C-alpha cells in the first residue's frame, strides 16, 4: 500500500493506523502548497479533489477521505481490533464518532488556518470548537479512548485533529481528560513512529 500524506495534516490519522496495523506501506509526501509529490507528480492526477490522505492499494485502486481509509485499514487486520466488526452497534458508534470528528471538529479548525479569516469569524470558530472539545472531554472522563477501554481508529483521527490546537490558538489545557488522552496517545509507539517519520518528533 501507499499513503499520500503531508506532515501534520489529517493524513497523520491513517499513518498512525497503518503503523498500528503492522501492514507494509510506503509514504509519499505531498506539498499542499504546490500540490506536487516529492518526485514532482501533480497531486491532482492522484486525487482530483486535492487533499490528502489518499491510500493506494495493491491493485492500484485509490481510496480518499480519512474516515473511509482508516476503516478500510482496520478491516484488513480484524485480529488487531482497530475497529469493531461491521454490522455491529459498536461499529456504528465508531462511525458516529468519525462523523462528529469530521464535521464538528476537523472542519471547525479550517477557518483558523487561513490568514484571511476575519478576527470575528476566528473568535466564533474558536468558541464553537471549545464547546465541541468540552463535549469530547466529558466523554473521556470515564474512558481512556472514545469507544471505551481500548484504542480504535477514531482515536487516531481525534488525535490528529486536536494536535492542531496549539498552532491555531485553541486552548485545551483546561480540558484535563482530553489533555490526558493526547498524552496517552503521544506515548503510543505507533504515534511516536508516525511523528518521527513525518519529521514532527526528533
């Protein structure tokens, strides 16, 4: 398999999951400013939509959208228990979290990455993110991970998104359960390996 990624972007999520899975894969770095890979390939020829991640599987087929990719990876190694079985209520709970992270958190950070965002809009975005992150903090009050006692692919996605907070001025230090989750995730070998491979950890 081949993962097209950009360091620190949401592609960190499938990168972590691939390392959790133990499956063999190659990394292809994408410059999101130029939309070129390291060998000069126009990334729009890989993903016409533009963003990372893209997972290319053995038959050459390409899968886009992080939540779909991480579930695909999990389903290749069911014994690793990275996602509950298809058709079960826990799987729907996983998808419930993935949808929440995508729509309420991931996209909530988007206005904060643009220097052209008006200050009033920026303040509103931070306030809404604060409310949503407080909800997640409450969920983590009695659980180490989003689905309970064990890691799932949703945790990798949450980690990747919340890791942007410091860079855009979203304070999470007062959210003790979320902060503990982030520390717990950072200590996982798969996360350490992914961060190191992306040049985000020495």
